[in-house]
C-alpha cells in the first residue's frame, strides 16, 4: 500500500485531477488578451521533458483524458493531442537540455504553442467549428508565455509525479 | 537517426488508437462517456467548490485592480440606460402581459407558464476552446439536458450535462450552439425598406412590442406562409373586422410582422453571434430585435430575447444576408441564471 504512494500510476492521475480542477475553476478565469493560460498543457509538456517519450506519452494521455472528462469538447481529443505532445517533447530530452533552464523554457514555449495549434487543427478535422480562427494566435501566445514562465516549478512537480520511485538522476 | 525502441512506439500507438476510439464513440453519441463526464462532475464537485472558495478573494482583487476603470465607466453608462428605459419598460410589460394572455387563450406555450429553477454560476468557461459554464443546480431540481437557460434580459444557452447537484450550460457563443430565431422587424414600406420608427426597447421575455393592439395575435404558433391574397412579408397587416376593437392610442393600423426566420450560431468568446439562412431580400435593419423562434419541437420556447442586429451585409452573388447579432446578455459576466424546465415536445403536444 505504501509502495503505491511512490508509484507514478497513482501520482500522475492525482496530479491530473488537481491540475484540471484548478484549470477549469481558477485559471480559466484569468483573461489575457481574450485567452486564458492552460496548466494542463504545461503538465503534459514538462512530463515529456522530465520523463522522456514513454512517460511523457503516458502522462500526456492521462492528463488529456482527465481534461476531456471535465470539458464538453469531443471526448478523446485532448488525450490524443497531449499524448503525442508528451511523446514528441520527450524525444528532445538530452544532457544539454537537462542543465540549461533557458533551453527548457524555450522547449516548453514552443511545445505549448504547438499543442494549442495542433488541438485546433485536430478539432477542426473532427468536425468542430469556429476553433481554427485568428484568435488562435493570441491564445497560443498567452499559453506559451505563461507556461514558459512556470517551467521551473512545473518541472519540480512533474519530477515528483512522473519519476516517483525512480532513483535515476534527472 | 536511430529508430525508436519498439516499446516506445507501441505505447504511443496504443494511446493514439485509444484516443481515436474514444473520439469515434463520442462523435456517435455514447451514454457511457456521457455518464463518465457526469460522474466526474459529481465526484470533483467538492474539490471545485474548495478551489473556488480559495481563489475567489484573489480573483476579486485581481479583477478590481485590472477592471476598475472599465467597471466605473460601465456603471455610469448603465445608470443612464436604466433611466432612459424605465418608461419604455412599463409599456413593454403591459404589452407582454397581453401577449401572454392571448397565447394562453390560444393554447400556446407561454414563458410565464414555465417553471424556472434559479441557479448560481459556480465556474466560468473552463478552457480556451470550451464555451460552457457550471451552475449549482442539477437533475435533483428537475433539470434535464437540452433545457434552455436565461439570465436577466435574455437567452444564455442550454443545458449540456446534468449531474444531480450541478449542470453544465453551453453558452450561445459556443460554435457548437445553434438556436432557431426570428426577427422582430419593423414593418416595411411598399418599396421594401423598413419604416423609420425605431423600437424603444428590446422586448422582454415573451413580449412582441407593437405599435397597436388592434389585430389578432401576431404569434400564432408555428410560423406559416401567408395565404394567397395576404400581404407579403414586411408589409403592414390590416386588422380583420371580427377582432378586438382598434386601440385609441395610435392613429396607424400597422402591426409589427415577425416572419423572418434564421438560425443563430456562436462564434467564440466575445464575438457577436451569426445568423444563417436569412434571405438576401429580408426586410431587416440594424438594431432589430432577435428572439427565439420557438417553432414546433424546438428546444427553446418562443420569444426569449437573444439580442439585436449589429451587422447587416448584403454580399454580392450570395442568396443569404450576413447578419450578426450582439447578445443582450453579457455572457462573460454571468452570476445568477434561471433554467426553464421546458420540454418542447410536450409543450407542442399540449401536455
């Protein structure tokens, strides 16, 4: 039982529920240029950065699935986008990035912006209307800038959840 | 470039396929997924309440700091508007009452006869791509999916999910939201252009403001095409000899004609709504009121205000008019709403 507390299989879902709740209740009320920050995207991106492609995929899927439960958008869309995002960001993980905060922030910035654009694209492909508009530009920028600013604390939280019980150095 | 280990690829493929399966089921409508969402809403309700309580003071302080000037300006403007509309509101209430009486006697559903559940908005739009709000009343109060939601001056949206103690409401501004509407247009002259007398107020729920009370009710259930020999749309309608005696308060026998129908769609947060399927020859003007059409089997009862026409463009070569509507309700600042316990099918079946 105690060992389960150290398992990412427990910590990641709990983190996902907490972050999704905070996002939908608190963070979504903060409006900057008509868009709100998105911590759920941040969690998926830094999970890949911290845990690599395999853990990034799993964490992205779990986080996206939880986000889909809380929203009325097509079910499975966030799970699809975030699991691929976690995987792709995880591929960029290497020694150079591990020691360079600015590089980490840059990857989170680009990854977050790409996730927003990818979500709008995939949503449009699956029939959602009014998603792929000019408003996507400020939305992607707001999400990317805020996520980049929160990279350092987010990576600490991600290490706690995704690398739970793992004694390998990050 | 080295190829990816098989394990990584398999995991990614597994998750992608799972997500695609979920999407496919959701596109076709799946009660398990709907139930999962409702259950998630119920289970996380305490956590959401705690988060909201904890964040409310910070949010209020932030809004006070960033929006103070706007709030002050809006407050001043609203005071002026309220004063200007007091008189018009009194006249509108009298007309609305008469309208509801006439509909009742004709056996038509009326807004005054619909039970309402008052609810507080507990959380606003949850993400950049989801135009919904959560309210603190649910199926325990009789709320069901599809029921219309109003606030103050007009329509807000409809219930999308209904848990026992909470419900999710899809706002009018959501691109997935569509509502059948009609225009409370001014009567047209013989040349087809509207008359110059503008309406003095947006119609309150259930009202069809008119310059006279002489005619038979202009709303007679599902809109029908004019019979042979009757005036075409937009032209003044003559009062039949057998109806209520003409009013002594006006010298003109002109009745507002509500015949233009369309379908309004959301265009995202803060954007005006867009109306589809409006004939290019329609007799419309900027400022015309837009209300729910309430046709047979509609999810919405008739005559709920939606907004006013803010854009009219006649596009060359198109059969439709580009019409945009500014909602009468500020959907970004909702706090108290009412859910109409309205069943469209039952209403038109006379139950």
